[in-house]
C-alpha cells in the first residue's frame, strides 16, 4: 500500500495534469468545432490568402525561403481548394423540412423529404402535373404496344453532371436495377423495387428507344416512372452504387455542393440544364424537426419556405406582412379501416353504414384541422380523374346510425377496439379520439389504442389490425386504382375486406389501359364502395406551407417542393 | 484491471440488451417500404440486409464485426453507422461542455451564497430560482427562448450550428435543470462543511473569511458536486433529445431518436456503444479522481 503510494505522483500535481488536459481538450474541441463554420473559414481564408500573398512575394523576391513560409503556402493551397466551391452571395432559397434527407441514392429511400431534395439533382422519366396529367421529362413519348408492352422514346442531348450521356442504355440500366431480383450483376434489391414488380424485361430498341415488357397488364407503371429518378450507368459501374449515397450525379437542374448532415444541404444550379437554367441560383435545405422552430425561422426570414405548418399556427403566420400561407389538397386520404376478417359484426353493410353516419367529419375538419382538410366521398382525392364533383357524402345523422344498428340487431350497441398509429399523420391521434367519442354517442363503446407507428406497421405486415384502424394513404400515381387494389381487393396483404364484384371491377380496370374506359370502370368501383362502406370515409389532407411573400412558388399536391418552379 | 474487465462486460451486456429489444419492436424494412409493399419485395430487401438470419446469429456477426471496429452500414443512410455517430459527437461534446460550464458558473456561486446566508431572503430567493429551473420543462423553456431572443429581440440565431451564438440558447435550456440540482447540492454540502470543527479552527486562527470559505470549506464541499458533474457529463454526452430537436441541433440524441423510430439498427447500436463507453469511462475517471480528492478513499 505504502509502496504503491510512493510511485504515484502527489495529489496536487495529478490534479494539475488532469485539469490541464481537460482544459486543453475543451479549447481544442471548441476551436476544432468552429473551424468548420463557414464564417470562420471565410476569415481564415482571407487571412491565409493575405499571408500566402506575402509569402509568395517573399518567395519571389527573396530566393532563400524559410521552412515556415513553405508550410504556409501548402496550407493555404488546401484551404483555397475548399473555398473555391463557395461562390459569392447570389439569390438563394432556403427550405426547411422536418428531417434531413437520408441518402442521395434515389432508389434506396422512399421518404418525401429525401425525394424533395433528389428531384433537384436527378430527373424522372415522366412528370405528373397539378391536374394529374402525364408530362414528358427524360421520356418524351410513350406508347402501349399492347397492355403488357410499353415503349418509351427518350430525350436526346441530355448529359449527367459528370459529362456522361443519357441514352437507351442508361435508361435500361435504371429499370433493370428495379426488377425483383435486380437484373444487374451485384446490385442489391432497392427500396423502391416494390413498385416495379410487373417489369419483366427491358429491351433496347435503338440509341433512344426502350421497350418495357410486363408480366401482367399494369397501367400504373407509366405513372410510377414519375418517381424513377435516373442515375448514371458509367459512374456507377466505375464507383459502385454506394458512391451515389453521398456523391450523387444526375441530369437534374441542380448539383450538390455541400452536405453537412443534420445541419444543411446546399445545391447550386446547373447552367447548362437541358430545360434551361433555374431562376434560383442556390438552394439550401435545412432539417428542423420542431414545427414551432420552423415557424420562428420563417418569421425572422432565415428560411423562405417551410412545410407542414401546424393548422393552429397558420392564421398567426398569415397575419404577418411578409409571410403567405399557401395550401394545396394532398394526395393523402385518411379513413378508418374495418377488419371484416376478425370482426363478424363489420361484415354487415348496415353496421358499416351506421359507423359512417355516426361520424361528424365536417366537425373534425373544422376543429382538429382548423379547416385545412377536405371531405372525400370515398378514397378518391378531388383531383384524380374518376372523381365526380357531384358526389355524395354520408351526412352526420346519429339517429339514422342508431336505426341501422337496431335493424342489424344491435339496439344497445356493442364494444369495439380501435387503433391509431402515433407520430405519423398530421392530426391523426386527435381525430381518432374525436371519432371514438362520436361512436360512443350512438352506443358503440370504443377502446382506443395508440401504438407507435413502427410497432403498428410491423403488425400490419403480419396481417394484424384491430377491428377499426385509422390510416392515411398517400397515392403518388394520381390514379385511384392503386389505392383500390391495395386496400380493398380480396387477399391483398393490406386488405381486410372482400367483395367479388369489386375485385372484378379492379381486375377489369387493370386490363383496360384506354383512359376513358379505365376511368368509367373506376367510377363504377367508387360507387360500389360508397354503398358498401367498407371504411369510415373521412377527408383528404391539405398541405400547409409558410412562404416568404417575395418567393414566387405554388405548392404541389404531391408534397414536392421544387426550386426549379420558383422565382 | 478488474474494474476494466467489468467495464467491458457492462458494455457488451448493454449492446446485447439493445440488440434484442430493438429487434423485437419492429422491422426497418416495413418502415422503409411503407404500407404499400408486397411480401416478395419485403423478403428480398430483408435478405439483402441480413435481417432474415436468426437473432443470435445476427448478434454474433455484430460482435465479431464490432471487435474489428465495423458497426455496419446504416440501413437508411447507406453509409457506415459509426461515421454518422462520430460526425455528430463533436457537436454534442461542445454543447455538453457549454452546458456544464454555464451550470457550474451559475450554480456554485448560488449554492455558496445560499449556504452562507442560510435561512435569509437571499437563501430563499436562490432556492426558489432553482426550484423554478428544475420544474420548467425544457421544450417550453426552449420555445420561449426562441420567441424572446430569436424572434422578438433577434439577438440570437434560432436553430442549427455554425457560430458560438448558436450554442447559447440550447445550453441555457439544457443547463436549467442541471443548474438547479447542482446549486442545491452545493448549498447542502457547503452547509454541512461549514459546521465542521476544522472550519471553526481555521476561523479561530484568524484567517481571512474568504480564505476560509474558498480554500478550506469549498474544497471539501465540492466532492459530491464533482460526482454529480461526472455523471451529468456522461448523461449529456448521450444527447439531449428534446433540446436538440427544438433547436435543430445535430447532436447524438437527435440521431439516436431518428434511428430508433426508423429501426435503423446499426446506427442505434453504434450510438449505444459509444454512449456506454463514455458512461463507463466517466465513471472510471470519477472514481480515480476521488482517490486523489479524498486520500481516504481506496479501491481494492
């Protein structure tokens, strides 16, 4: 004991060493941290450049340079290289979203905030405009040879930001990556491969034409190509797919300049973009998870566009002189699913209709969403083709609901479970609570469960939901067939409903690419589900954006914020 | 040596628990592919990510790779998980140090003055101040600060990183809670010390009042404060989820919570590993510093 003590340094000097090390660490880390900030780098650059200028002059005039001077030159060279990427102040647009993009590889993600950024760097094959019409992009025309064969003609003279040319070989490479399994040796299955299951084969017809062969008729595929952002072939073959995650190369109107993960991502415009250069020179994306903070940043003018303004703050923001609230009805439709597989009562259409009559949807829109939601008759958003403007709704009628319940043999109501996933959809929890209360007043006692979204999603993959479940379905294809097929066709993993008449209509729509006939069939299907009421039909979301009044830009129904469309 | 071994066992134990819990509660493939995906595409992606293996095999693979310093590739970001954590660790370190610095600078004087002016108006005022600090929820304080300093007065940047000014509001928010407990601890510890015999001796020797307080009393009184500081440091290095989210401050906590919600297992594991190493290390250091601060303490 005493022996070991004599080896140790004394207390005082130990404390000094510890204190000194800690202080050094603090100073070092703080200094290192601020060296990364652009302002400080700017100062360092100016200082070192002046130093370098001096040094170089000295080197020129005095033949014998000292060692220190040489070091300054090399250091400056390095700093200057970093700095050449920073242009002088230019018109820039700052957009705040809730989260940072996850990756720059467009096929390996499916989150809207990531898509928003990637649509600046890459181009898709086609575009869907605000009315839901297909518009050419990298594909300039398309023809169905038959319901299973789709030919695309490609745009000429398009180049990637690394100089690589876009042609049929690149287009085919892109689609072959999406098949299951991928038809490119060594390629991993992609996250978005789920949308391309009908793609069987891709043929190159000539330098600017490809043919897509499908294993079954799929009129949705062309609309899916709206989300297929085109990646370069040679670049990937030389560097591997993983390189795309951080160093993207695309044909889009902007190029990635800098990405400090979790803080900001900066894009600069491509001067020789095939569609003409963008009006905005520089776009900055910032992740700000807290809505109140996004609102504050918009109010002080640090950001120009914010997404997902909470409905209760919209009025406050709109009152500010230099801020506009701009809204657009979204492709996302909310509803309450009914599990007719496990709950026998829900197999009776009278009970399903009773549930629809018991819910005061307009009151939820008014009180939970402050008016920022739009009632839908069924599952079809207002701007999809088969939507009928004269469509009818289940009006709020508790007496009729009670009558229908009594007719079905449940005069005194019954007990039922309902669930709503937390943290995924705007206003979902509050709306579900309101609905539970409304059902209680007609005698249906609801037990409400609120699982975290991840837990709930895992349950749905095992085909498990409670008797009633709140969900909001986003349909980026602008064709209601996608929703009907996934949600209400028998034996689909996400369907807990079965009706042979509806199945027949859905199958027929798939085999009928002709738009007019296609929409007529869908119209019939929507009428059928209105009568059958397999869900409690609610509303479509309205997306709320806060925008600096000086920015000329209108929101899109597909949740994309594109600087190329702004001035 | 024995302590080091037990530290390693603790770290392995923590990673094992997190490994199992995170995998029981959800699947990243479901979350990435969304509700719309088909079973075929799910299975293909799950296989590509190695998630179709039995859980104990997955854990063994993880352990073997972790010993080689490889914590896997983030499922959502497609880059090494450890890289994501290390990119954010400096931000968290700076925020933690600023928070602790602020808390110490304010709390210790309050604690000392309260102890010296025991049961006077000053003492009560100090304690009420700390009560309030301890009971204000951080999300509320954070938003208030944003509205006052950021929007109304426009003296401080609201969110993000980049300049020293960006640290101020998050540090105030984070330190409010810690500050309160530190001040109360300093006060009670100081009160206890002031009643000791050796303080009376020092006063009797005719030493100056300030010398007695600072050189004799404070030193002893600070021992429990150091312990708490060490633990708080470790806790803060794990990230301050709410504060980081309010101020969009890219620290470890924000990364961790996003990874947990997305079931991005490699990132969750890397965060847990790094944080548990820091906690264990901080504890070790506190223990070692003890033996020097108070020579009577010995570990066998």
